[in-house]
């Protein structure tokens, strides 16, 4: 049994789900297969698997709940193949037929990040509660889910809209890309479904436009195709679609998949809003709104303990403003201090929901990245540094604006290592790279 496996496949045989498992393996989502529920439960207990895919054909309807319980305290995303949306309890996604491997990999990634964000939210509730601050995960909009349905009216597309409306969704129809973007800019949406029709160009142009817009980028997109094999599915997922459904997929299943995307998106926004709401509190750094060193140390200890219990990796990155001639001058004139609130806001916005940003010292920041190995963590920190490094900050009259570049250090938690030792190693890595 491979230690690097990421996905559990529970299937009595390979007849239906074997090609999907092979496709996931080829995409880097290494699978391990169990033929019965007891073996699957033991595998989840022994290995840090990130998700499970179940071929429900020969198993009871409670199998998803059993696997979820076996993975505790790690929250396990579960996809069930071969079932109606309302027939299996405890599944995050149900599909009547196996999806394209690229589609499955994308949905597993999304479900996994959502699970980690939920875990992090619960940890932060505890951290802030010890300081007398309560976090209430609510969104500004408690109304029905809102879905944009973009495309020329068609019998199947109308049937899907009716299925969504019957489920309590507010569906807004947009017949052209122009009206679609008008609606998108006027009000918030939880998801968008685009009709492929005879010509995919309008749907693809809407998707491309949304992915170029920072406010619309994270809205999940589903493409509803006329039929099968009319366009490369791998290409569609590379273009940013979260899901693709062919016209012969039952409207009820397609509607449930859109509901799952929209619901997860709203929960994600709710967590982000809740966590952002603490930036102005006294327990946070007053200039940047990031965690203070004391608060970060307390929370990092909690995250480290949870990561060990959940068999997930944990990495810490440290970013320090690089000493350049322009930074030296800006510091002397007080302009670097004036830029710090904007730099802190950028750090906060550039991290994922589940990442914890802190200000350790006047010009030193730290990031705690749960469920992340060292090299991906370093790349994430370097991308944040690169974005900030492209921003020009005011350096005063008669002086050219200055940029703030950063040196980066990173470390991944070792077995039985304390949170303090992990942070110390990340800091040491930073200094080793700047000698």
C-alpha cells in the first residue's frame, strides 16, 4: 500500500471505476483501492488520505458516513459514483456516472481546500475565544442561493433552470455575454452555469472574462454541453470550469452539482468574511490587521497539534523586507512605515482562507500554511512577495516611488517538533539564504 497515496477508491471491482482511478494516478492524485468497507476504514485510519471515491454499486447507503467517521478528526471529502443525489448520506458529491479524471481531480482539490478551511475556522474560533473574541460564521446575504444561467434559451437549459428554482435557488437568466457581465457586475452570485449550445464561443468568452476579473475569479462555473465528446474536457477544466455536464445528465443531478458548488462557494465567502472581520480588533497588529507575535504563537501551537492529529503536513514561511537602497531611504524618511498598512493588507488578501498571516516584527511577516509541504509553501510565499514587489509605494516629494522586496524562508513541521521550533527553523532558513 503506497504511502504517497492521496485518494481512497472503494469499489468491489474495477469494472466501472477503474479508468477513473488510472486517470487520477496519471494526474498525480495517486489512488489506493479497497474492496470492502472494513479495509477502507483501516486504510483511512493508517494513512493521511485526502479524499475518497466510492462506487456505490454493491455497498449500503451509509458507507459514506462510515468512511467519514473513520477519517476523523480529519474531514474527508467523499465523492459517490452511481447514485442519485438524494440516495446517499454523508457524500459531498454524487454522480450517476464516473467523471472525466481532470474533472474529478479539480473537484477533489476544491473539496479538499474547503475541508481544510473548515478545520482552520474551528481552530481560530478556539484561539480567539481564549481572548474573549467570538467568531460568528455568517454572510451578509442569508437569502437563497443565486445562480446566473447564461446562454440562449433551450429546452434542456430551461429544464435545468426549473430544477434549480424548485430547489429554492434564485436563477437569473442572461441570454448574451453582455447581459451576463451586466448582471455579474451589478450583484453577487454563488455560481454560474453556461449553456454550450451550438457554439461554445459565448460560454468560453464569459468564462475567460470572469477568470480575468479578481472579483469574479472565484465564482464556480459549470458548462452544460449539448452532448458528449463535442469538446476536450481537459481543455475546459484548464480554462477554469469547476464542472461540466452533458445534456444527457439528468437535470436533477446537474442541479444538485450546481447546488453543491454554489453552497460551498457561499460557505467559503462566509469564512473569509468572518476571519477578515477580526483585522480591526485590539488583539491584532494595529498597523496591518495581521496576527501579533503572541497571537500567532498561540494559534500556531494549536494548528501544529491539529495537523499531527489529522496526519496533515504543516509549513511556516517567514518574509522579511529586503535591505535595498530605496528601502533604506524610505525607512529613514518614515515612508516605509507609512506603506506597512497597505503591505499588511496585501499579505492578508494574497493568502488562502486557511493560511494564517502574522507580523512578527516591524518588517518581518510569517505565514502558517496547513496541509502544505515545504516547497509549495515556499512557492506561495515567493508569489506573495513577487506581487508586493510589483507595487510602487510613495517615497515622498521629489523622490521616485520605492518597491518592497522580500527574502523568504520556509520549513515543514517534523514529527514531534514543537510549533516554536518550526518557526525558528523557518527563520533560520531565511537568514541562511540571505548570507
